[in-house]
């Protein structure tokens, strides 16, 4: 009897030990948080907010994306889109409420990157990039990553696309050919005079210089804010002395030139108040001044339905605002920050994922022409017409049949040709002068459109603008900016 009881107890202990070993192994497996393949672990769902007109096939495409990312990194993806006009407001409400999400599109112009990073809405990513996002540094241009830093930390991953900003004189080629215009030798705003005069004389009903209230010619300054006339000269790479650009002789010269052009009828009478015009649709124009990128002429020509040509009139510079044109941030409230960074790492390094998110499902939204080329199908335009610049690394995208074979090589050459603007990486903290900055922005709204379109005489209105800027606190703001800029410069030594 005693032997039987002893044998029973030994058997029970062996079973318990085996059970504990198996349980322990199972716990260790779950704790790794690695691949879900071959386990019963449930993948985590990442919520991704992005900007653009909502598309009916987003959920269908994201289901396909999730099949892929589930196998790769153990996540599924839920994309939520807000339209262009409502994204800022919607995302600010979400951020202020603390509602959880994982990834969001941010930029200098949408869901304000600097403001939200500084107030803690976004997670600092540097440590996670070192452990979960090593491919980001390999694939994103160093100037993008440098320009994204705020107080030395990275709060969003820039979309790897065209890096610098460079203004061009863009011409309607039909008008160029009709009047034999040597557009490639136009280098300055003043060089336009004989061309504009010739076309105006031959086309009395045309306003040859196309402009609206957003128009601004290229300035020789790196501005701290597009809403304020404070910046440093582009050639000031050492002293970094802030100036009021409205007080500078070169700015006044160009403003006076624009006023002469306006008086001569080269711009439409309501240029300073017009939101846009129909001249681009009708082709009833000669010149305007947009920012460019490689093969921009072909893209513009395709979009407009008639041929345009361009020639640069500024050098390519990398500005804070050009670096921050499209970025992905991780929410400070994300439940899965490591997985979010793993996903961004994949988005910047995995060709299959990047093309699926951009173009949709093969066979439904696009068909493959060859290993590097695709062709869109009607379902893409009808159900998945996404703004590609918001979605990740451009250099992984397949080309279209109309694209040059060396498209991405030319983009890389363009990016590498640029100089860093003097203020790249400096981000002003306006907390101590919030009310003054708001008042200054109101002054800007009052004067900029009429000055830059030449609608008013700058000899009269620039002094008025400067007086109002100073009354609204410009000197105080400029002094605070210079103080912070000097400290930033010292920290870089």
C-alpha cells in the first residue's frame, strides 16, 4: 500500500513538472513578440490616419496589405482618411482628446509637425529607429532625417521624395513657339520684361503673368516662418543674422518690378484676391513660377493637356518646410509603438508593401507590364486614387509606361545637387510670444498678397507694412528668434 502511494505521488510530481515546463515555454514564446507564423498569437492592429479624399476601396486594399504585413511583422493595418479640408481640424481634436491611434500623416502644412511634436503628441523615435527601424536610415536621405529633428530628436519619418525646393519660370510652350521666346536665357524677374511686353502687345486679351493671392516670387532668404518676414540670407551660413526681408534692397527691387508689371497689365486686376483662375484650363497665359522636381515639365503637360516648359531661376535648397512636406509620426499614445516603427521601417524598405499601398491590388487596380513597370486599370481611378506623396518612400515605386527609365536616378541626382539652407534643423519655439506671432500673421494677411502681386506701390505700402509689423511686436519676436537661433548655432559646434 505504501509503495503504491509513493508511486502515485512520484507520477503526480512528474506530470506537474512537465506541465510547468510546457507552460514556461509557452510564456517565453509569447514574450518574444516576434513573428506570428506557426503560433496562435493574434496580430496587433495599427490605426493609420492619413490625408486625402476618402477612397471606396481603402478597406479592401488594406485587407490585402494586412495579409502581407501579418506574415512579415505580425500586424494588420486599418487606414482612416480625412479629406484635405478637414484633416487638420479632425486630427487636432483626436490629439487633444488623447484618442489612441498609431501612425498619422503630418507635415509643415497639415497636422502641424513642429507644434504637435513640441507639445508631446508625437513619440520620439530615435531609440526605436535604432532597434526596430534600421532600414529607415539606409533608405531615407540624410538631409531629410536631419531636417526632421526637433531639439535633437526625431518625431516623424519624412517621405523620401524630392528633397529640395527650386523655383522655375514655367512657360506655356504654344505661346513660347508663337513668339519665338528664348525662355532658357530668362534668369531673373527683371529678364521677363521684354517677353511680357511682346506677348501683351500680340495678345491684348491675355494677362501673360499668371498669379493669384498665393503668388510669391523666389526670395533670397531662408524664412523662419512663411507667415513672417524674418529670415537669414541664403548665403549667410556662419553668422546666421536674422533680418526683416521687407527692409532688404533686393526684396524691394523685385516688389517694384512686380508693381511695374501690374501697372502694364501683365497680371490680372484681381490677382491679389483671386483664389485661382481658369487660364491654366484655357491656356490663356505665358508664365508662372512654381516649385519644380525632376520631369516636372512632363507631369505638368500631362495634367494640363498641353505642353509646358520651364527653366530654373533659383538654386535648389533644402528648407525645413521642404523636408517637412510629408511625414509619418507615431502617436505618443500608441499601444504598439515598436510595431508602428517596424511598419514604418517596412514602408521605407519593402517594394511590395510600398507599391500595394500606393497602387492597390494587382489585377484589380493595376496590371504589371514588366518587373519595374505597371499600368493603371479603371478601378484605380474609380476606387483607389491615392495621393502617393503622403504614403511613403518614392524610390520603391514601380514606374508607369510614360515614365523615363532613369526616373529615380534623376530624383536622386536632384536631391544630391541641393545645398542645405542655413536654418535647416532649427525650429522656433513661439510659446513666449504666442500673442505677438498671431498678431503678426494678421499683418501678413493684410499686406502680402497685394505686395507680391504688384497690386500696390511698394514704396508706399512696404513702409506701412513694416510700421504695422513693428506695432504688432515684430522686434520682440525677432529678438526671441535670434536668441534661440544663437543657442541652436552654439549647440552645433
